[in-house]
C-alpha cells in the first residue's frame, strides 16, 4: 500500500463521543443477552421449516415490537423441509457395540431396520474420489478426515467438503451409505450434523456423522478385523414448508432509504438449542440496535436488523431476501451478519472500494478500545449476505474468535451456558459502534461497479 | 504424632534398586495401556450381567493367560440384571423441546409412552425430604443440586445421595418419577447414569438424570412458567444373570499364601466404553503386575490381580469375593483397587496399624520420584475392597487426580481417547512399585484385631 492508502477518515468529535458511549453501554448489555437466552429457552431448537421455527419468528417479531423498533415485518417464503425421525448405528461384528451418530441434513432414509454392510475406510474425501468402484460397491463408506482448529474458522471450508459430497460420491460408486468423522474440532462424544449437498428435499443417499471417539473406535477396530455396521436412518421431507425472515428497523432521521443491515439467522439445527449458532448472533445485533435506539436521536441512515430464516439448509433466507429486495440492494450502504458464536471479536475485516479504505481505518481505530485488530479488505460478511456482497453491497466481518466454535457447532452441546456474557457484550459494543458510525456518517463504501467482477 | 512416629522403615538397597527400576519401566508401559485400549475397543461397554460383560471376562482371562500369569481363574456369581431399553423426555409445555436424559440404574419403567406431569423443583435432596406430600403428589420431582469439583473426589459422596434416594423419597410422597441434575461436574450435554438405591432388581420408581444444560434449561423455564414434562423409560430386568471375577496370580517365591491384592472392576456402564471407569484401572493393575512378572525372580509373596465383575450395580463382585474367600482374608497382606481414572497419582494414603506407619513412610518415600505426596492413614482402598478393609485387611489408596473425573464418569463420553498415556504410565509405575515392595519385604501392616472396630 502506498502512504496515501494509509489515510484515515476523520470522525467529528460528537460522533466519536457517541461511538465510545455505545461501546461502554454495550459492556453492560442485557437486552441482547436476554434475547439470546429467551430464544434458546422459550423456543429451543428451531429447525428450518419446522413449527418451532414458526414459533421463533412470531416470538421474535413480538419481542422486537416490544423493544420499540419503528417497523417489524415478517417476510415469508417456503422451503423444502427435512427432519430426522430416527437414527442409530452399531457395530455388528467383530465387537457388537452401539455407535453415536447423527444423520446429515438432506440424508435419505435407509430401509427399515437399517443397512448392514462392511465398512470401507478412507482417510479423506480425495481418497474416496480416487477409489475404484470395486472397493466401494455394496459397502458403507467411512471417511475419517480430521478438521484443523483455527482462530478464523478457515479449517471449515476444507473439512466441510466430505459432509457435502460424501453421499453423492459413495452412491456414484455403488456404495450404500456414508459415515463421516464429524466436521468438528473436539474429542467429546458429540456428532455434528449439518447440511449435505442435495438436489431438492431428497438427498443423494443415507449419510451420517460419527462422534470423534466413535470414528477413533472404528479405526481401531478396522486395524484389528473387518468391521460390519448397521446404520438406520429414517427421515421425513415435504416440498413447501413455511419459513421467513424477520426484519426490524430504526428509521434513519435524514436518509431513511439508506440502510445499514446487521443480521443473524433465526433457525438452528435440531440437536442443540442453537445458542452459539446462531441465537448469539441474533442477540448481538438486536442488543446493538437497541443501544442505538436509545440515543437522543436516530442516526441519519436506517438501521435494519434481519433475522434470517432457514440459513442452515442452504442460506434460503438470504436468497429470499436478495430476491425480494433485488430492486433496491443499492440502498444497502453496508451489511454484516453475526454467525460465528459470541467469543470476543479479535479482528475487523471489510470489503470496501479502495477509495473507502480511509473509512475502514477510521472504523478500526474507533474499535481499538475493544481490543480489535485491523483486518483485511476481503471480508465475506456472513452466509446470508454473501449474495448481497456478490451483488456489490459493501460488507464487514467482525471476526469472532472461532478457536472453540467447532467444538460445539451443530452438536447437542450448543446450549446457552456455553456463551460467556463478557465476550458476548464485547460483540454488542462492536456491532453498535460500527453500525452507528456507518449510519451517522456520510460515507460510501461501495465500488463504482454495481457488482463485483470475479466472485 | 510423636517424633518416634516419624520413623521410616529401611528398604535394603537391592530392593530399592528394583523399585526404582520398576518405576522407570512403568514410564514406557505398553502392556497396561494396550489392555485398556483393547478392553474398551474389542468389548466396548460392559454392563453388569450382560453378554458383553461375559465376553469381557473371557477376553480378559485369555489375555492374562497370554501375558504369562501363573494362574488365571474366573469365579462366577449371579446378579439381578437391569438394562435400559428406551428412554426419552421432553418439555410438553410451555415450550415444546426434547431433553437429554438417561435412566438411573435400577429405575422402573414408566407406563408405555411415558408419564406426563408438572415438574416440582427442589434445590437439593434435603429440600425434597422436607417437602409436604401436597407439593409432590402427582408431580415429577426435579432435583437441581450441583456437585462440587474437588481433586480427591470428596464432592461425590454428598452429590450421590440424590441419585440413590430421589426415587424412593418421591414415591413415598406420592410423586410419579424423579429427574436429577446429573451427578457430575461438567457443563457438556451428557447425562450421567449410575445406580440408585433399590431392593432387588426392581427399583423404587422411574428415575433419570438430566444433562447439566438441560437442568439449567428447566430451571430457566420454571422461572418463567409452570413446566410439564413427558418422561418415558422402559427397562428390562432378570433375577439371576451371570457375572464373575477374573483372578490372575504371580505365585510368591517364598510365602505364596500371603497375597498382595491389586484390583479394578471389569464391568462398566453402558453409555460409554468404560475407559476411565474402569478400563483404566484394569490396565494399570495388569500393566503393573506384568512389570513385576518380568523381574529376575518373583517376589516373596503372591501378587493377585482381581478384575471384579458387577461393581457398578452394588459392588457385587467385591461382595462375592469377600464371601468366597472369607476363611482366608487374613492371608491378604495388602489390598488396593484402582477405580478413579488414570490421571496422575498425587497422594498415597494408607490404612495400616500404628506400628506399621514406618512401612507406610518407606513406601511413600520410594514413590517420591513419581511426584506423589504422603497422605493420611484413613485410606478406603476402593469400592470392591471396602468390605475387605472392614474385615481388617490393610489397604492403600494411591489417589488419582480426580479434578476432571466427574466430567466423564458414567457418561457416553467415557472413551479411550480421554486417557493421557503419560499419566496412565505414572499409575502403572506406582502400582508396580508399592505392590512389589509389599510383596518383597517381610512387613505386616495389619492391626492386632482381625476386624477394625468402628467401620
Ligand atoms: Zn450459523
Ligand atoms: Zn450452522
Ligand atoms: Zn468404577
Ligand atoms: Zn462407576
């Protein structure tokens, strides 16, 4: 970068004062934390398209109205629904014993009572892809690939391929079903669910994740003798289940059409209560917006809080939003989605035009009291706004520390007690600070092009 | 203690040399660790009285023969059998959601499809005991008592009372069933099973443990609205299931009738693979005995390794052993049972006569290179030898660090990967060292009385 590129935009003293007041106010937030606590308690698990997700929408809309937002709307859409009814697995020979598994989202049912077949093990997805049909035919595939623990979550992209593609690759080679070592970083006996690649509601074949100790157990058993496993998965599906996005706004005092979007997703997997994924994110953006609402006057631009539905099953809420609002995406000045737990934010990434980098630096300097380091200009923004980013909407990613995130992600252990209130509040402060700044200042972050070229 | 009481018995240099060689040899043990790995893998869960426990006996006896013990015998006995078939619970209102539970050992079945009733919550067992019949009648009792984390496991005795007595107290007051916060110290979503008090095979009523996050969830829900729960438990029982103790000996070269007993229990709960409880203990005593077996000559006294059956359901293997060998308990010079995981031993307790305290100190000094502190003279010895201790058999307790033990104890997460090999090997060194010393020296630890008075 040239010296000129290090320019930092100036923030007027009264605005800077307000930013720092918001940061302090966030440190004692209760609105956001209570929102997350109540969502995960009074609703609990909220599978996409389920009756529980509908209850979550209604509950959230009522809460947001009670909190005083200027407008609260639900934007409905429908999705292909998938739900587990029954799932179990066991070693049949040489050492009969139960296995801890969970079906992957989109898995098909096995025959009643399950499939019984010999296992064939692969160290990773690439090995399965390279394997001959003879090796796989008539067998249950077991992929034992491990995931790398990282602070920024970068191990996930690589690890998740086996979850998405294992069933398709297995069925293509004449295999019967696929078992994967969970996409996760811990050694506790929790299997991690998550979506596999699928066409419509029907998946490619039966697929399930093993808890890490069960994957270890199978590997030990297979190094001793051939292993036969019974795998029973029964699921239900339907083509047009109701889902929806919940949208609440604080109307901007000068240019209400210009919007700062801060989002999260309201749905969760069914195994836990969706606390770190993503009840936390919803509490963080709601708590942050409430702090802004309590200022003497609304900021110049509108703050739009979006609680997306059906993120877990293919970013369906994000796609529905992008489609419905296609005509006015240029009004979105900036977007961010919190969907990586509630550990402390350690880095602040942006995706701005080159010309707007001084604004990025100004925001990053304002966040310094929170212990947040400046990041890069390649932010993704979050899953449900990734399609907005691709359409040219500027995004930021306040990076939560993800070191432990994949210990809990998509497991039964994703529960409210796992959230550290002090860390959560640092997130609320961060979201309040940058959302307010972007809403109050007259900054544009957008590239001249309406769409980014290469993504 | 008087100055004289601090006397330390002398260990001849060649014996001390051998002790230190055993300690070093233990630090690279593979026999013991492999025994634990194979027991928990090739057998897996080994519920008392089950077909799997029978497989574990046969497998262990064959392994011990292969390791070269002078004699290996199985001493059979029968037990009242209890097994879970089905268990589930859910909040019916105000916020329908599943709960993670596990039936307690000895629980009776509910009606088919389960009991649906309102919860009544008590902070601890004493509160339930003090409660009126009116409060409990027709309800499901929920005891939310927490357990204290300690290094020496002393929090367990207090916490376990609710597990043992909740169902009886509930049924006595006209309640329908009992749910307890698990007897455990972690916050992961694992319920902890374990035995409740019961008459014969039939327990007092339906009883189950909640995972800690589920107990938190119920407490939060109850602070909002009355909570109705459905609890479904289906069990099977039978009066005379086969169990047994597996006994292996290294015959003493001079006084083979005098025995040093080192034990563990072979059975486990069904949820995990019984690694820390108590596959580890069995590997530790087998590994220690094997090191002694590999010395140039057998020690003066016999080393007796006892793998007890059916410990989990009432120390039934211990009672069977004490009954069968009642006539020659005076031949047991010293006994110890490893049943507290495989974390590092940090303290060495004894229960010797006053006259034998110099021997205790000599053993403790010999163990100093392992980082073990001298302990008290009030050792319990271990569950299956507690009845031997009450009959006057001298016992020692090499105290494993139990700080994390009750995070895993009796949960699905009690699996082999939780064992740290270096810590495990420190245990093998310890058992080899003190067992050899007690077997080689001409020491008596016994009080003059054949039975201790006050226990
Ligand atoms: Zn998410
Ligand atoms: Zn997710
Ligand atoms: Zn035990
Ligand atoms: Zn136990």
